[in-house]
């Protein structure tokens, strides 16, 4: 029988919650609050889905095994202030942490001022959470001059430390975007310093335990505490390379949909999402959009829940007839039409697709033979071509795609004719590497150099761990590719491996 991770286990694995940010010049200092040994808030606090007048604040109470209230509704009060000492309260209220939602709390705090930093905390019983910090979005028509954010993905707990988040927490950011693979579903591997427990997860309790394990990481908790997040899952939050209602594993459709329902509920319970994303059985509303003044408009995609099965047997394969099937879809017809409406109606300078898997088509085999990843947009050629034609013909302002999944850094020109080195780019894709998945990595292998020589649409590649930091102004977009020296040890050095710039009105990235 699977049991919830104990509070004592959290404190042993996660260490102290006391942390200190060391911001860049001009970025206000903000201290974490130390956690007592009886703290209920060991999963941390978080905020997300910022709007001009609202933001979601989140926490989850963790009972000890056998606690008398573990199956009860627990009253929780919350406060939002304009100062970090919580003396100037602007909002407060109460709610319940219920066992039906794993004692998670999602408060949609409304009536806030646009583009403002706020501070928040929770109280349960005699205990108080650390103080978190969050920020609302600018008003839709605000002429904001700069927007700073970072994006990340793929944080396999067993394969490395989350040093990238420690560095990220020290940056001057307005937002963090997570593009999927927040957890991994696989069974534990013996002998690793940081280890999953048990077999591959399938039940609600399994998924809850896995998220709880990942939240023992102090760097991850701190990044949640200091910034609002926008999140979207990829495959490992459910099952590797699943497609719609089709699992990778040998399960019946009914069994897999039950598993997907469990996975979606646990994802909702641990993420700062609005109630609109509360799962209804095996369905969860995840695609949505966010405006950040006149500067940036983000469309957050869901490329797993509605996609058709990977063609050609999945993996890296030559093109087969199924890859050009016009009915094959990555997003599903409804989401595809929604995305085009969002982009067509947008008045923002920059239009951003927060996307899980690589959109650029890349030939993976050097020489005359060609193979492509069937799990990426390359395996759904008709859908990919429709997006490229839309960018070329409707010309939404400055389309940029940000992508995770692949455990490597890439900078790509998106083109209608991907083979033609002289064809104009219709959009730019920035692909971020993993936080820890795949271990330390190397800069670039000899085999990959041969692949890149035949793919001129790729401007940059790196296979170390890290994240991407972006600074957006009306005139240009700058992406800094941050790499961690090693994730096999704690507190390794972080450096800027490359910088790329896109000028407004000129698709395609150049070295900055």
C-alpha cells in the first residue's frame, strides 16, 4: 500500500527552508522565512497565472501519517500585502484545504493593481507559511518598456541537482514559465543520491507522492516562492510519449484514462492554477493566453491531451505516409483554431507560443538518408506546415516559439521551406535545455556536429543543463542561454553560454 511521504521525510530530504536571494543591482532583497520542525507548509508556496488585476496564490498542507485531520477540511487564512513585512495588507480571506484536493489551496486573488509586486502568506492552525512574492501583469494597453522572464523544463529528480533554479532565483524576473516534465513517472533507480521510490506511478497517491518528493528540493521551492509561474505539462507528468488517450505502456484505453485523470488531478493540486483548470475526470483545460501590456502576448499550448498517435511507430524514423495525414494533429482542431484567433486578434509587439516539443523540422541522420523525431512537430507535417503558412500569410507581429522537452539548447529559424538555407524565416524558436534530465551533458558531440552541418535552420546547439533567460523590449528580444557546469554535484557554476537577439519586424535570431 502506498502512503503519503511523511513530514519528517520532507525535512530530512529537503533540508532547511531558510534561503537568501542575492539579486542583481536594483533588484530588492527579500529574505525567506525559516521553517519550524513542525511546519505544515513543507511543500512550499507558489503563485501563478498573473493577470493585470489578479493572481493565483497556492499552498498545500502536509499532514503526518495518521494525523487526526488528514481526512478533514482544514480552515486556512491568507493575506496579501504591498510590503514584504506584511504590514500593509491589501487583501485577506479564508478558505478550506480539503482532502479531495490533497489539502491544496488555490486562491484567485482579485482586485489588485496592474504591474505591481505583492507579498503573501498563509496561516493554518498555529502555523504560518513563509512569505511569498508575486507580481501582477501590466494593463493590456500599458506601454511597458521591458519584460523579463525565464523558461525551463525537464527536471528529473534522480539525474541531477536543481542548481539552475538557485541561479534563476537571483535574477530580475517578472515571470517563470515551465514547459513540461515537472516530474518523471518512472520507477526508482537504486544507488542514486536523489531517488524515486517505488515502481512507475499510476495512482493518485503515487502522483501526489512524486510531486511531494520533487518539492523537497529547496531551489525549486525558492523559485516558486519568489516569482509567479505559468505552467503547462508535457508527457512525463502522465506517461512518456503518451498521445491523447494512447499510452506508451501496455494499458487499455479505460485504464490509461483513469491514470491520466489521476495524473491531471495531482498536477492541478501542486500547481498555482485557476479553478478553470480543475480537471473533469481525464480532461483538463490547459491551453490559455496571457497579456503583458502592449509588449507581449503569450499563448500557452497543450500538445499532449488532444494529439493523434505518433506516426511511423514513434522514435526517429524516415517520413512515412502517416506523417502527412491532414487529419493528424498536435493540438486538436479546437485548440488550433483558438491559437489562430489569439494571434490574429493580438495587438502586442511580440506574440509568444509556449510550446512543449520542438517545432523546427530537423533531419537527424547525416548523409543521404533522412530521419525525423516522430514525437515532435516534424512527425505531424500537415499541422506543422499549417502553422508555418499561417505565420507567413497572416503575419502576426513578431512570432516567437519557446520550447522544452529535448534536454538541449537550440536556436532555430522557423521556415516554410526548412531545407532552403536562403528561405526567409517566418518565426524564431528558442528551445531550452533541461534543468537536470540526462545528467551533466557536454557542449556538443562530434555526431551532433555532423547533424547540424545538414540543418542550416539551426543557429545554435548545446547539450548541457540549464535554462533560458529572456529580456523583451519593443525593439528587440534577447535570449541568454544559461548552462550549469555540472548537475551531478550541488552548487556548480552557472554561465551564459550564448546570447541571441531578434529585432522587432525581422524574424530570425542573430548572435548578440
